[in-house]
DNA sequence: GACTAATCATACGTACACAAACGATCTGGC
DNA sequence: GCCAGATCGTTTGTGTACGTATGATTAGTC
């Protein structure tokens, strides 16, 4: 009776059962995405070197560099992190002295984030590493395959 | 002086600086992979329904179903989780009564994992959902694009 | 038989990731 | 001016994910 699966046309039950019996974990997009992401973070951690940044910390720093100053939630939206996540990321970056907080003049709910001089020095060095990390992640693909892959990846976001 | 970046040919310094200045977070594979994975887990959580399984818990259950019984570390290798991670996953599955542990006859270091009847019922229902989840994740791609994307994704793992 | 190396499972610490709930503050409509 | 709803930032709880360390057990070597 498939319990609570979204109601299927009665005739589709057999086909559905076949798909269940032949389900291969290794062929599922989700599993492949998880492993690809896993490999990338391993490369990232390896190649980032002494900067000791995580991918999300790096993303936050780059965005702050691009925009000069920005509120925490806004930064979270631009880097695709929810408020709870971006809070932890910025807290650790502030603790390391790479960013600083200043109260916003016109909105007292906001704390504006800015790079410190140490932060700026680290971002520039880290971005150079970031270029190499992207290259290493894409290394298994030919020059022709890379734009195809990136374009398809963009579509499923 | 770029501090500690892996030594570059002196002539490449200018090109490297250009890449740093023009670095766009949104164009990096790592960022795209993170967001694609993020979207997939959101779909997964939404569509998995009352089974209340996470992607990794689901992967573990499917692998145990395929193999009948298996040791914890072996399961971790097959599902691409390190020993510390698979330990947490199996602990939660055991706490929910979906899998059970039995001592291995020939190797006293091992605890063999098996599905309980409740576990088996859940996996079958969950796999039907898994098929729909894969479909929903790939929905933005045409029929022609899907195998291309999966094949490229497999290459970068 | 004893020693070494490898493997298994566990424990601890750090870092994402999101849901849910919270108080503080801002804004639009009246 | 005032109130309702939205937004900002925080906190708590659960669940990956991995490095590192540890103890138990096994397997290989001498």
C-alpha cells in the first residue's frame, strides 16, 4: 500500500516497484552532489594553507571585500547561508580579528561588518589560493567540459 | 609578495593579480557545488515526508538493504562517510529501532549491522520517495542534459 | 610465542546547516 | 501618533562532517 507516498496512478505501481528494486545509491544525483562537494572541501582545506579558512568563511570575506561593508543577514543572503549559520561564521571571523562590527547609523538593529587590515591581507592571499582550488577541483574535466558542467550546475540551483 | 602561495613563475604574477581582482564568488565551482547540494538536501527533507530520514541516514539504510549485513566501517566506506560520521549515523538509526547490532562471530572488533523489520519497511517506502527526490532535483534539466550532467559530476568525484 | 602494524569502534573538539522561537527595532497604513 | 507586520540578530537543538586521539582486537613477522 506504499503507506503515505504521494498518491500514484494505480497503473504506475508496478513501474514504481521496479524502480525501488533497482535503486542504486551511486547513481543518484544527491549522492553524487554530496561526494563532489565533499571532494571540493577536502581540496579546499588542503590547498588553503596557512590562511586556515573554511569555504564559508572564505565566501564571507570575499563578499565583504567586494561590497566594503554590509549587514550580517544581508551577507548571509549573498553567500547562501541562513541567519544562524552566518552568525557563527562572522563570530569566528571577528574572534580571529579578520572582520569588525560597527553599529549602523540609521538602523539600530544592524551591525555593519567590515574587513580589518589583517582581514584584507588574508583575503587577497586566500583568493590566489581560491583560483588554484577551483582549478584543482575541475582538473578531471577537459577545457571543453568545464563550461558545460558549470552551466548545468547553475541550472539546478 | 603573495606571502606563502605556492611559488609561481615570476611572469605569472600579473595574470594572477588580475584573477584576484576579478574573482567572482558566484562563478566558483565550490560555491555552486555547495548551493546545489544545499538545494538537494532541502528537496530531500521536504519530500521524504514522515520517514524523517536525512540523506546520510537514507544512504546507510539503502546500503544495508543491498548487502544484508555489514560492519560499521565498511558501511562508511561504501557511503563515503568517515568512521566518526558513520558512527553518529548508525547510532541514531539504532536508537530509532531501524537497525540492530550483532557481534561478529569471527572478529570481535566488529559489530555487524542489520535492518530491523521496522527498518525494512521504512527503506522500501523511503526509496519510492528517493526516486521522486532525484526527479525533483533534476527537474530544471532537460532529458538530454541529465545524463551529461551526471557523467560530468561523476568525473569530479 | 612475542612484537609490530593495521583495523575497528569510540570520544572529543570544531565547524557548517537549518528549524524554531525570541526580543528589539523598523516600516507602512490608518 | 499608533499598531501590525516585517526584519535584524541571537539562541537552542539536532544532525552532518572531519581531524585527532584512544583502547581493543586482529594479522603479519620474526
